[in-house]
């Protein structure tokens, strides 16, 4: 074994619980994939910088970030399609340098289905098996099983052109899982599909991943996709990891203003501390009002601070804590909920997503809003969470 050091977090967790990762029982509890301090450069341009991550077996991990932040580059490095210029990547505890590309047991699904257009569904799905010299009856059995799994049983004889976009993507998925890869890489596999199909496929992919217990690394720039599918989300920005956590963690407790803003259009309210006792702080907003927030530690008077307030945490109506008066700039009815954009003065606009009680308040009218002092996150001058 050329590589013995493993991320301490993963090791201690699997030892102490001794339980149910999806693939427990294989007796092999090294991370399915581990990156250690990798850099990836295209010429002089460093696309990924100092990236470290250990992905537990059987988990569903998403790389989330805007276009160009390095997500595809990281996936390509696992498959050996791009070279790393620093650091190490291991698959199942083995450094990938020791594994030739064709022996890396990896399934790939991309945005474009990349099916062979003139080959039947059977031949498309069987491709990876023929290539691996699996006997014919076994190929037939496994293709049948994979097609059942993606809910297109009996479609062996069809051509890709006879299938819808969503169905073609299911075939691409069947082709990627049919040889039981160690890791499944999915690069924006849903972005070419229409909205309804996208939601259906989210559920489908997640179900297949759970049933097979396969380790999946999913890439998307769509926060809803990431939040609804992932065990862990890695938020990326300009080639670097900004934060890693469960969907709830990255959404509820963003560590930086980038994460707060990228996930869910947070309201970022600038202000400065006027009083603080270690549990609560009073903040004078740039817009003029004073609000009270729960603070994890005492803050010096005069400290510049940004309050991260989710639209869902903004309450509409009078008699609420942290009362702010404003005027409705826009109101959109979303069936049960209303999205308001509210001008609270000094060019500060707050977005509220609130359940409709009574009548909607129309554009141009005055509105009272507020929020729970514990319902927000504080960021310091550097844009990092106060903790
Ligand atoms: N083959 C390449 N040659 C040069 N630059 C590249 C190449 N592929 C990607 N890049 C650059 O690397 C950065 C990351 O790209 P990519 O990993 O594709 O981002 P993402 O998948 O997050 O949109 C981008 O700035 C992109 O322009
Ligand atoms: Mg990409």
C-alpha cells in the first residue's frame, strides 16, 4: 500500500460507529475518493487550488459553484482526463498514479448524453461490459438489470433517436452504472432537460444511488439541485473550496458572504455594532434602523458587520421583533407564498418569502417587516462568519 495516511475524521468516524455506510461489510473503510492539496493548472492558469476532500464510501457529494469555478476540472482529474500539478488523489485508498486510466473503475455521466446514435440501447449500455470482456449471457443479464433500474425495461432494441431527452439521459446513467463502478461522476447531468424532467430525474438519480450504494460525485451550479440531492455539499468559488457541509449546514450557517449569497439569495444587511453583551448585539443598519441579533461572542462597539437574513426568515406584519418599515417594490404570488421586494431606505432592498396571510400587499404600499434575532447569521469585515 503506497499510501497509508487517511483523513482522521473519516477514519475515526467509521471506526467508532462501525456501522452502516452503504457499502459496509466490504471491510474497507477508506474514503472512496480522497484529494489531498491538489492544484490543477491549464498552462499558467491555476483552475483549482489547494483542494482537499475525503469522500466516504456510499455518499452523495455535490460540487456546487458558479460557471468556471473548477467543478468539471476536479471531476476530470478523478477520471484521469486532466493531470494534477500538485498533491495526490486516491481512489479506494490507492493513489491514482498507480492506476492506469482504463483500470480506474469509474462511471461517467455528462450533460450531453453522448450516446452512440447508430447503436441500439443494448449496445450503448453494454459498451463498458464488452470492453471488460464480460461473457455474453452475463452482459444480457446486466444490461437488463440496469435498464430496469433506470425504469426503461425492454428498451434494448431502440435507437437513441427514438427516445426523449430524459430517456436518453437514463440510458446514459444505465451505461455508467452497468459495470458497477467504484465511483459515479455526474457532471451537470440534468441541465439539458426541461424543468419537470429535471425534478423527476433528481429523485430518480438519488434513488438509484441509494439502492446501489454507489459513491456519487455530482456537479451542478443549481443550488436547489444540490440542496435536494446531497449528503454533503462542497461550495466552490474561483478554484477554491469555500465551505463543506450538509445542505442544512451550508444553507443555514454559511461561513462566508459568497456562500450566503450563492445559496438562496440571502439578504445581506450592512451595519455596525452599537452594543454587545456576549449573547446579543445591537446593530445600527446602514439603512438607519437599529436591530438586535444573537451573537455567538461579544463584539466591540463600532465593528462593521453584515447580517445574513434568509428571505424565508423575514416576517411580514406588525408586532414582530426587529421591526422595519418599508415600501413594497414588487410582490409575486407563488401559490401560498408571496415574494416581496421591500425598500427599507438608503438603497437597501429586502427580499421576503412569506406565507400569505390575508391579502397580498400591492406594489407601492407601506409594509411592516421584522425578524427573529436568532434567525440570522453574522459575518465580520472579512466576510467570514462570526463564531
Ligand atoms: N482545457 C482548458 N484549457 C484552458 N483553460 C481551461 C480548460 N478547461 C477549463 N479551463 C478554465 O478553467 C476554469 C475552470 O473550468 P471548469 O472546471 O470547466 O469550471 P466549471 O465546471 O466549474 O464551470 C475556467 O476558468 C475555464 O475557463
Ligand atoms: Mg463544468
